[in-house]
C-alpha cells in the first residue's frame, strides 16, 4: 500500500471514531473546569505551605 492510501484509510477511520465520541454537556464541562481549578489552587497552596515551612526550618538550622 502506498502512504497516501494509508493516510486516507487512517483519516476515514478517524472520522468514524470521532462520530462515536460522547461529548459532555455544558453543565458537566463547567463542573469539571471548576473542579480542576479548585484542585490546582489547593495543590498550589499546599506546596507553598510546604516550601515556606521547609525554608523556615533551613533558615533556623543554618
């Protein structure tokens, strides 16, 4: 098979698979986005606290 026919077959299969995708509703997307932002903020705060604590400890030891 030639590369062109391989590419055409691949693109046809991609089109078929894309039609099978179940996209989330707007409400689901908003909820997931809010959850991701909340988790990022939580992890950032946690890492900031750990970093500040370790920096403070190192300054006290040195």
